[in-house]
């Protein structure tokens, strides 16, 4: 049972809408499990109110920081004092620390969460060949994180091919030791296949990649949290692949977010 008092550190998750947000509950569970005296609540903030909300949060002395979700992850950058290397690379921030003097430091922990989820599942990344489908917000964070984690070959497939080309070029420039390129959504020959698109959230969605070409040795990793078992994961499991659910990424982000805000 969480006991919030005047000594508790307070956080918010700023979004619009907020009804789908579950990260607040997970973060509260994380605090309770570790005996951290802090509490987090979603805060429904329309885009027009983002700047005034953040100006107010700066002045609230028991606020440790805040998370940022759709549609604020990019816009928030211009309202912060400092952005970490991952946030700058990705071009989006999802957690912000409020320092004692009211200045704000933001960074992106999506990639750390994804890598943490794989590590918890015992999936080795160093030297591996990875097919990543998707080059949106989550995809950008994950591509840089995979290269940073030492994968040998990263192929990025995306519906809008130009976005995959741009992302591959940015990752290759930042991590020349990783062979990074844009290519088709064909998992044959890869050790790990990752879905970072939103395909699989709705029942009539197309498959994110060519499921018939998944080898049993390929690890299938997902970012989607609802449904927990997407058609991609179900097909991979049926082909005897190891699977890593999107929930693992979110759970692993809790530690990274807690560290970022200094709790
Ligand atoms: N587990 C976690 O902790 C976590 C964290 C963050 C996000 N997520 C999940 O990640 C997913 C993506 O989020 P995001 O923020 O990256 O979204 P986003 O920035 O809107 O990117 C969406 C991606 O999906 C692709 N896509 C969307 N509809 C498609 C379609 N009909 N056909 C083919 N490709 C399609 C987009 O391709 P185009 O570039 O061609 O549009 C893009 O690559 C969501 O399900 C989100 O809930 C999970």
C-alpha cells in the first residue's frame, strides 16, 4: 500500500489522451517494491497547455520529474534546459528530471527499456544480426540502442522506406562498428526480429514482417503491449522461436526512468 505524505516525491505522466496510460501504475508498483517514497499520476495536458504546465512544474518543489507521452515527446524538447545524448539522437524525450533549482533535464529511456527487457529474457545482442521493422518514435530509440549494445548487423524495414533510410544513415554515422542499412521486412538469416511498428494492435492489421520466413532459431521481440500476445509473437511461438513481449520493455523502463529522475 502506497502512503503518500508531504515527504513523498511526486511525478506525473503528461499525455493527451491519458486513458490508455498504464506506465503510472507500473512505476508506482516499482516504487512500492523498492521502498521509494514517491508517487506518479497521469496528467491530461492538451498540446496548447504544455508550455504553461511545464513552467508550473518547474516551480513545484516536491515534484521529482515527469514522464511525457503522445503527443508531447518531441515538442517537450524546446521547453527543457538540457537534453541527454539519447534524447538528442532520437529527437524525442520521454522522461524529465526536475532538479532542485527548477531546471529540467530530459532524456529518452525507450531504448534502454527495450535492451533491458531483452537482457532480462537472457537474449545476447553483441555480434548478432537484427531485423528491425519500423522507424517511428519507438523504432528510432531502439535502433540506436541496438547499435550501442553491439549488434553486428542491423537491417531496418519500414512502410515509408525513406524514414528507414534516414534512420539507418543516422545510426551508421553514430555507430560505425554496426553494419546498419535499410532493407525488406524478411527475417531469413537474422538472429533477432523486432517489431517496433504499431501493426498488431488491431485485429485486422497486416503482419509487420514475413512470418513464414522466421527460423526457429530467431528471437522475436515486440514493442506492442496490448494485446500482450500479438499475431507476430503467436506466429513466432508456433514456429518454436523464443519471444519477448512488449510488456518487458515497459517494465525495464521503470528502473531507467526512476534512475533518470534521481529516485
Ligand atoms: N513497450 C513499450 O515500452 C513501448 C514504448 C513506446 C512505444 N511502444 C509501442 O510502439 C508502437 C509504435 O509507437 P511509436 O511511438 O513508435 O509510433 P509512431 O512514431 O507513430 O511510429 C509508428 C510506426 O509504425 C509504422 N506503421 C504504422 N501503421 C502502419 C501500417 N498500417 N503499415 C505499415 N507500417 C505502419 C510506421 O510506419 P511509417 O513510418 O511508414 O508511418 C512507423 O514505423 C506502439 O504500439 C506503441 O504503443 C511501446
